[in-house]
């Protein structure tokens, strides 16, 4: 059994990045925590129980927002991946990316010729653009995805730096990237599959980087935690050159499929997705960063966070009961 250990941190308040104009923060310390800790080590089971009670992590820093006193209440939300049905908008996003990979187009505009096929099945469609050894058809681009344990490389940091400066107009450092999106308190534990495990699925619960490569170049990373009951999408970063393809929404659909596959392969309790975010929350006293992960939170007062309502059926956690 893995012992979960954390050092409690005093409650604190900070400025808010949700109820202010884009690129700005509130002038007062209007965002507050109800509890916080520096997690030295957490078992996946313990962290699963924590996020189901409103906690979230950024690196080793774990915090629980104080909903009643904060300007923008952060409600825990989860998506039922077994009942999820993609909308026309979701299908359009997947088809547009597949056409780009298969036939090519102008990456700056996302313009393509032809109509979408009427038939759409989510799992096969999100895999349709990925390169497979031995495939007969030759695509215009080679697109590959690799799920790997959380780790630091200069290539990953350069993508993060480009994303932070280009999208959020925020500076960063290699150590800041490590503390925020590489270091994790989660201890890897074997996933007890009830049936033979497919080769492309992970063998352990824990923290992962899901890397998107286009013609050998790293263009996006989904930072995710795979837990006993869910995939928790920690953060998503992408190359701004491909902004026209709505890669953030595409990643949510891919994570949905991954969670469904894990459930089908024999992880019976894993059937939810906690949708992530790429917007600023409040500074961490440990990380010295303006951006904190707000995965799994729904913030109705923030337009960028209301997109989670587009994925349903989703459920909000009652903060009292």
C-alpha cells in the first residue's frame, strides 16, 4: 500500500484571472482557498477521493477553492464518457483535422475542400488520422501520438514557452515548467485490467504526457492524470500555428475515447473525464506561477470555462453534500 503524505499550507487569497479582461487579473485578492497542501506523495486512489471533494493539483501543490467567499466559484464537474454523444460541432472538428492530415490544406486557415462523410463513429474517427505501421494509404502528413510518463525535455519546454508567450502573454522558465506540469506527487500503480490489455493503453495509473507529433514535430501535449475512476485533464498546450484546428477541443474528444477504452479493456470504475483548461486561475505560493490547473472545474462566470457545458451528460459536485 502506498502511503500518501502531504504538508498542510495555510489558507490564502490571491487575485483572480477569470473575472478580469483578457490578460489581466483582479485588482483585489478575491480568489480564496479553503485548504491547501504540498503533496509529497499520493496514491491514485487517495487523489481520486480528493478531486471528488473539490481538490485539484498543480505539480505537488494541491488546493481546494473556497466557493462561498471567492469571486468566481469553481465547481467540480465530470463527464460521463460512456453516455457521451458528440455534437455536430465535435464531428466537424474531428473531420477537419482528419482531412488536413490525409489530404493537406492551408494550416493557417483550416480551409478544406469537400463535404464531411455522413457516417461518424467517435473512436474510429479520432484514430483515422494517426499513422499506423503497415498502413496502405499514403497521407499528406504523418501524425503520431505517444502516451508517456510525465517527463521533462527541452522540446516540451519550448512548446510550453511558445504557448505561454503566444496565447497567455506570460513569461516562464524551465524550472517553472517542471514544477507546474512535470513534477507529480502521484505514485504509479498497476491498472488491474480484467481482460488482456491492448498494447496502446497504459499499464499504470499516474501522470502522463500525451504528445502530438506532426511530421516529426511536437505540436501539442495533453497533460493528464489517469486515476481509478477517471482521466483528469491537467493542462493542454499547443503550437499556435495550428490554432485554426481547435486542438483543445480535439484533445477533449481524444481523452474521452481513451477513458472509454480503459473502461472497456477492464478498468470497470474508470468512466469519467474531468475536462481541463488552459486559462489562468490564481498564483501558487509554491510554484511561483500565474497559471494553476483548473481541470475538472466549471466556472459559469467565465466564458472560456463554460465550454464544458458543450460536453454532456456532465455532473456538478454538490459542494455541501
